[in-house]
DNA sequence: ATCATTTAATTAATAAAACTACGAAAGTCC
DNA sequence: GGACTTTCGTAGTTTTATTAATTAAATGAT
């Protein structure tokens, strides 16, 4: 990326919004201080964002943060616009799609306003899906959005907005869901890999934690890395996929086509399968599993699976130089001893544990916050368009 | 990092030098084209770098690259200064230290001009080392360098210039080697983790390959990641350490304090140990190992070790979204079947192998090129000094 | 109640860096 | 030798952020 003056304004604007997302509420002066820019600059950016209705002034708010002062003229506090929905968030689940109208600021809670079940038996599931979308569209208060953000599990090419591989929602691979959404709502459509959205959601709610690996356990097992406060982006449309690391000695077939993946052991169905194998007489239900583990602690079959996943995670931590794992999904829904064991196993393999603390925390899934973060990053602040800069000189020359 | 006009010039200068390192030789116009900047800008930057003697004009050279044209006024070709050494490179090995005077451009070959063995038995090994440095200094043609770059194996805090942990050169941990160098040569001293230097060296010689994981096998086992043409930098002073990922079922003690690390299986000594265990009657020498493998192919004991390392690497590839592994060190010194087996094992665990090509190539170690790359990046172009920008406003305020 | 103090926000002038446009220089091709 | 093409440098413009100075709005002491 080449920098010219016309571009750097955007970068500072981006930094300011990011800071404001961290602080929640801040004044022009506070932002300037935190970012190391001059007050006139911060003021000018804020004014611009106010006219765009991306920010709004907040009345009764007091300055928070370290620099809380009582003296002097009080700053006019600012926040990301909460008064109106800016984005439409859509979560494509395995059997269900959920939708929510999302304002730019403050979506701590995971309240999805609409949902419908998929009709996988339909002749054309994608068409049926689009029809249900239209149905929802009628019920929405707002017609117009800054953008629509769709989160999808599996392997996703976010820039090309294509679903490359989705073992549990196969029908979504051939369908161009973004195009379908574009037909229903007249707004730019963004596609996000699900775990990346979860990681960004965690980041929004814990803005101080700028480096971690999020590991999500559900129908599948996957993850995402936040590195320096930003999602680790990748040359390939694949990343965070520790769940498809093979476990030596494990021979279960995985949905991805390989054999022995971590996912076959620790996905919901994988856990139940192992549970059933270890306790043939019990009903292999999630409730029974919870009860069994609550009574007996981490049984050997589970310990082995956790050890294997921990090695894959530790390998990633060691290579990336991270020290924090955030666990979401089904593992957080089992007795706490399970997560304790898992934490210990990760620490055992993470090299940094020999020098300092390695943390492994559990967290609820925070999709909405993540979807908003994606929308802000990619729509409000169209950061890098290297084509634009490069194309102007290089491309025309080449054509010629 | 906050951007103001005074800063962005550096970024473009950095981009230009990087491009020139890629191309080897290029004209002002060619650089402007490649980088998408205007010709006046490129010209101005080049002029500045010429007066600093970082670049030099080259006489008889023809334009190379895709855009080779015969028409029009021929461009004056430029290259990184080769006519005089700019950096002093020092490689701290286990038993030996090697030194080389390095020009900015063109150090394809690994010719080290000076070397000496360590006196580990000395009462004060660090002082003995410094003395030997002085000895070398007398023999050097050049007294004055832009900088001295020291590469060290182990765990290194590059910004603090401290060696935190070096299992094979323990005496280096307590000694402040950079300070010692600073006493001998009056120039800024940079510290680089060895594998990172190797990775940067590979990048210099293969500038088109911007994303890969380098895995080095020697006295220890370690690696480094190049991500988007830059070394993946890390919040912790630790990264690339796939060698210290535990292998389930392996109980060898590792120099790092843990048990079962990959390194205990695939370091030179680890390989010989396994070889000896598998063939008690043979002499456990490297030559014997080579011979045995050349005759018998990859034996089961080796296959197991390679499989384990491959899983750790695959986990990292999957999480990072990479598709290329560059192998250096002792593994490249064994019969080719070994690397073939290893490649296959990595492909088996790398998820991208199900969708496209995963490459695993071997390469010689290229330290000198890496040391130069480090010197250029950190000395000639002092990129990010967030303190500077931030401190001016924030710090003074706080003090006050 | 008034005034000094402190912090916030705005305005004006300055500096840095990149861009476009134009023209001179230095080759090739006919 | 002239037409053409490409390179390189100069001049003037634009964008952006900075510093310095000014106005605004609160607290606290006399």
C-alpha cells in the first residue's frame, strides 16, 4: 500500500473510531490525547463523523477513563450512534437463520430480533431461504441499512464473498447467499467467517485484550486469531482452523474429507460419540454427558481428546507468540473441571507458560458485536484499496 | 500508530527500498510504476537515498523485469549500495562466532570473513568473547558501520536486546552481548532471533514468496513466519517456536524445561539418539545415519518423529492460513526421501491441501541476507516509533 | 459574587508530502 | 535527420496535520 496524503486521513479516522469503540464514550480532547493526535485534528474528524451520523453526542455522560478530571470545561462526550440501526446482522446457523438490526454502538446483548428455520428439504433451499428473508424484511422497522453482514461457519472467501466449504450447511456452498441478500435489501453485503465474527465480538467487549486465539466448539471446531487488535488476515481464505489438525491415532472420518481431525473428537457430536463409546449403557445425550462429568470429573476418554486439541492450540500459540485462549461454545457448557483440565493441558504445551502466565478463559459467544465490528471496519472505513492507488498508474500503463 | 505528514514519507521510502530489494536493479520510473506512486515522488526519494549512499547508480545495467522496453530514453538503473560494507553481521553459534562485513545489496553467498571459537571454559566467557571481538575488529578493513547485527538462537527480546533463554549457549543469557559489541564498534547494535534472520534471508532471495513458515532443524528446532512479506511480530518475545510443542507419548526431557518437545526428536542430537535406540549396534554418527537412511528409506522411528513435527507445523499452517513451509538445516542434509516423507506428512495435516497446493521446499540457510534485511528495516528506516508521536502530546500532559 | 485557574473546542497560519502538468533529455525506429 | 517514446526534473496545487492563539465553560478561592 502506498501512502499519499489523500489516504492517511482515513487511517486516522479509523484509529479514532477504534479508540471510541474501546472507550465507549469519550470527548474530542480525550480521543486526541489517547491517540496522540492534535486536538484540531481529532475535532475535525469528529465533526465529519457527526455529520455522517456515525457518531452522536451524549447528554448526561461524564468523562470516564483514567483521565477523568473534574476541573476545567467539561468535554462534550461522544459515542457511536446508538439511536438507529445501521447494520442488519444475519447469522446462518446449521438449521436456523437469525437476524438482528444493529446500531453502531452498544450491542452487548445477543438479542436476535428475527429467526426462521431452514427448509433443507426444499427443491431449491437457497431460493426458499431468500423467500424467508423477504418475509422478515417486511417486518423490519427499517428498510435502509448501511450494510448487511452475514456470518457463516466453514471456509469462506470473505473478499470474494463466496462460501467455499461448509460441511454442515452444504446447500450454502453452491448458492450465492450474498447476491440473494442483495436482492432483498439495497445495501452492501459483507460476508464473515463465523469464528472471526466471534473473535471480533470478544474484542469489542474486551478492548484491552488485543492478542488472543478464540477457540469455538460447537457443531464444528474452529477458531480465529486477533493479533494486535486486528483479525489476523491471511493470504488463503482459510485461517484459525485448528479443528482440522489431525490427531495421531484418531481414525474418525471428518466432514472435511480428512481422517482424525480434532473436530471429530470435540464437536458436540464427536463428544457424544466418544461418550457413547465409553459408556455404552447410557443414553448419549448432552444432559447425560453433563451429569456424568459433573459426577466423575474429566474421564480418560475426554482427557485424551482435550490433550490432543490442547497440543494443536499450543502449537499455534507457540508459533504466533500468543498467551491467551478464549474458549466459547459447548465446552463452556460442561462442568468447570473440563475447562480447568483443558487450560492445564494448553499451559503444558505452551512455551510461554515456562516464562509467564498463559491464560485460558471461557466466554459466551458474542456475534452481534462482532458483526458490527466487521461492518464498521469494512464499510464505514474502506481502509485498503491498493487497486485504486496502484491501478491508477500501473494498470493504465499495462493496458496501454 | 498515528499518521501525520511527517511520518508518511518514511513509509513510502520503506516501500521503495523493499521494492528495490525485490527487483535488484530498477529505475526511478520503474519503481514508481511498481509502487503506484508518481514519478516525482519516486525520484525525490531516490535522490535522497543516493545522497545518503544507500542507493547507487549502476552503469552498464539494462532494465529487467516485465516492463523491459527498448524504446525511449533509457532509465538510469539503481541498486542498493554494494560498493562498501554497511553492516557488520555477527552470528553467535553454539561453539563458534562468525562475522562478515555486509553491503546493502547482493549478499547471495554465505561467505563469513572471520570466525572464532568460544572459550566456554573461561571464567568469564562473555569477557573472553568480547576480547575476541576486539581481535577481529583490528583485522577489518572498515571501522565504521551503519550498524552491527547479531543473530542468536533461542528466545530473544529483540526490542530490549536481551537474550532471555538459550539452552545451548547458556553463558549468553547473563551477558549483555549487545553492550559488549557496542564497546568494540561505535554503531547501533541490533539483536535478531536466528530463525527470523533465516526467514528474512529466504525472503530476500525469493521476494515473490511473501507468506511462509520457515522451519529450521539443527542443534535446536525452531522456526519463523513471514506473513505478507514481513516477519510476523509478536506481543511476546517468543514466536515461531513449533519445536517446543509437546508430542504426546514422547517423554524425553527438553532443554527448555518441558518434557516431550518436538525438538527432542528432530534436533541433530535427538535424531542421533533415536537412531542409536533403533540400531544399538551401529555407531551413532551423522554419517552412519545418512548411510542407513539412504539404504533403508524412512524407518518407522524417524517416520513417527516426522509425523509429530508435521502435526505441529500443520496446526500452525491451519491457524495462520499459510501454504508454504521452507525447511532448512539438518533435514535437508539427509537423503531426499526424508524430506519427501515430511512434505507428505505436512500435507496430510494441512487443511489447505484439501483445496489446493501445499508446498514444502528445502533451502540452504541464508543468514547474511537476513541480517542485512534486518539492518535495513530497523536502522535505515526506523518505521514505527509510536512513542515519538504519542509522547509529544500525551506524555507531556501527564507529566504536567 | 467575582476572578483566577483549568480544561475543551475552535480558528488561523504553517509545514510536509504527494499529486498533476509540463518540458527538457536521451535514446530507438523509419 | 525527424518522428516517436520513455525518463527525469521542475513548478504549482491539494490534502492533511501541526503549532499557536483565541474563545468557551466549568471549578474553587477570596
